[in-house]
């Protein structure tokens, strides 16, 4: 199941209330389990942002290097020279 930002915020708020209640909370998953899940989700978001930023920087660097290096035009290979002399 994929949760959007509003659902995660509601889950976090409800879980915080459960943690405050202590052991007298309602049935379902333990509050610590939900809290651990929420921390994992936040860590994954940070990791995703880090890799996205890295990929964007890499893309910009590749664009910059492609612009600064001119394309080779009409290069002559040794095989081309041999074929000219054979004709």
C-alpha cells in the first residue's frame, strides 16, 4: 500500500497519541512498530532525494563535458587509405 503525505501525517499523529497513552492503547500494531516504520519511510525519502540530487548533478556534468568536447568530423581510418590506393 502506498501512502501519500497526508496519510503519513495522520498516521504519525495517531501513533504519537498511542505512544502518549502508553500500554493502554487500542488493539492493532504496537506503537513502536509504527514508529519504526515511519522512521524507515523518512530515511527512504532522504535517500531518494540524495540519489536524485546526485543523478541531476551527474547529468549536468555529462552535458557540460559533451558541450565542451567537439564531435570528431570526417575522421580518416587507416583502412580508408588502403582502399583508396587499391582502386
